[in-house]
C-alpha cells in the first residue's frame, strides 16, 4: 500500500513559537500577556504587606521576582506543551516564546514605579497608588488589545469593563482582608 501523502493526514501544525510569530509576520505586542501581567501585579500588591526597614523596596522586589517567575513558567509551559505534542523545540524558538511572553514582566514596571514614587506624591507608605496603576493599565491594555484586534467600539468597552470588574475584585479582596 502506498502512502497517500501529507495532504491526507490533515493539517500540519505550524512551527513552535508564539501565536503570530513566523516568517513574514511582524512582531506585535502581546496584549494578553500585558493584561495578565497587570492582573498579576495587582494581585501581588493586594496580597502583600511588606514591613521592615524598606517596605517599598521589598514590594518592588516582590513585583519583579513574581513577574519573572510567572514569565519563566509561561515559557516553560509553552515549550513543554510543544514537546508533549512531539515537536522538537530549538533554543531560537525558546527565545522567541520568551520575547512573546515578556509583557508579563513589563507589566510590573509602572506599579513598581508607583510604589517608589508614592512618598513624593503624598500617598505615604501604602500601596493603593500602585494597585490603582496596576488595575488602570490592565483595563488600558485590554481595551488597546481589543481595538488593535479590530473589535467594534462596543466590544472594546466590554473588554475594558470586564477587566475593570476583575481588577475591582482584587481591590475588594484587599479591603476585605484589611491590608
């Protein structure tokens, strides 16, 4: 019996790598990663209550380390998933996935900056400004991502509203716990 060829075996999966990556495709911002990273930063801020001689520095380090760990976990999960599907993964592809997932780490930058600047902005040692920044950028990235994906204005508003609601759940949890 002869092999009917690749066409009869169904679609051939594309090369491992982030969605949208590949020959002839321009790199683009991963808005999902930025939204996720912003929500992660908000969660870290809400759940933490750093103390000690340098609480602001502790929170900035916690934001950075958490972002890096979650970024590494996302890269690893993608690579492991590709290997599980029987695909070989090159170091070049791992680097591409790492670049694609980097917005998870970048999303911690503005909240961390808010933590550092809070005493000079009159908000003292609390983290409410940073939490507000994290939620605001989460809403902004969600809206921008929807807009760039070609969503209708109403859908952009829905994306923003859903992410605002998710962010407010994190804020409510912070209030309820008393941090």
